[in-house]
C-alpha cells in the first residue's frame, strides 16, 4: 500500500521518481484481498503487485529507503551498512524532517537525509515487537477496518514526507484540496 500511495503523492506533486517496495519475506506473494480493495477504493491499483525480498543491489540503487518498521531499517543496514544513512522508518523520517525543516532549495536529497540522520538515536532502532513511535502496524491478517486505518495513516505520513522532501510543491492527503 505504501508503494502505490507514495507513487501517487509524488505524481500529484509532479516529482519524477521510481518507487518500488521490498521486504523481508520471500518474493512472489500477491497483495492481500483487503489491501487490493482498500487501494481500489482510493483509485489505486494493487492487483499486479508481487512481494520482493530486499536485496543489496536494490539498496545500492536507492536514494532513499523507507521502512514501515525498525526491523526493515535494521535489515537494510545489515545487508548494506552504507544504507543506514539513507534508511529510515516512515515515522522516523517524517518526524526528523519536521524537526529539521523542509529540504532547502537546491539542497541535494542526500544532504537533507544526512541532516535527519544526524538527529537519529541509533538505539531507537533496537528492540523487538511493535513500537508505535517508529513503526507502522502491518495489517496483514487483520480486518478490512485495520487496512483502512493503516492506509489512512500511510496516506497522511507519505503526503507529509513529499511536502518536506519536495517543498513548494502542492501535496496533501488523498481527498484534501491541494493548492500552491
């Protein structure tokens, strides 16, 4: 869901970017029925989605790695230690971006990410289980209402991320009026 929502926010903002998702489990699994229908209700297509396992080559190509949970960021750093500087949980990235402010005009993305990373407490990525301050709860195996709640949260956070990383470009959560 995060992949198609981020792609949509970036497209709405006029930002050309390649967005792809990968995780910790085996490749090839389709999106769940609840995920497909939740995104379809928002006008986004998840029918053809298939899971992919995170790989070193993906991390090397990426300008930014956004994990839904701390375990995703840790795995990125284990696979490719240099990826830690550009890997964040979504909540950590948005909170850090709000703390340091939007990316400055003509500031390279990696510089802005570096400023966010400098505020990071490495120990915050430790621990097991869900941490509501840093992790987005995975709705897999839960109700449709849980998928809707997760989609709403992702939509808000990803809209905020795009407005912080690409300031001056109109963005907002799906359904909100977007103005310059």
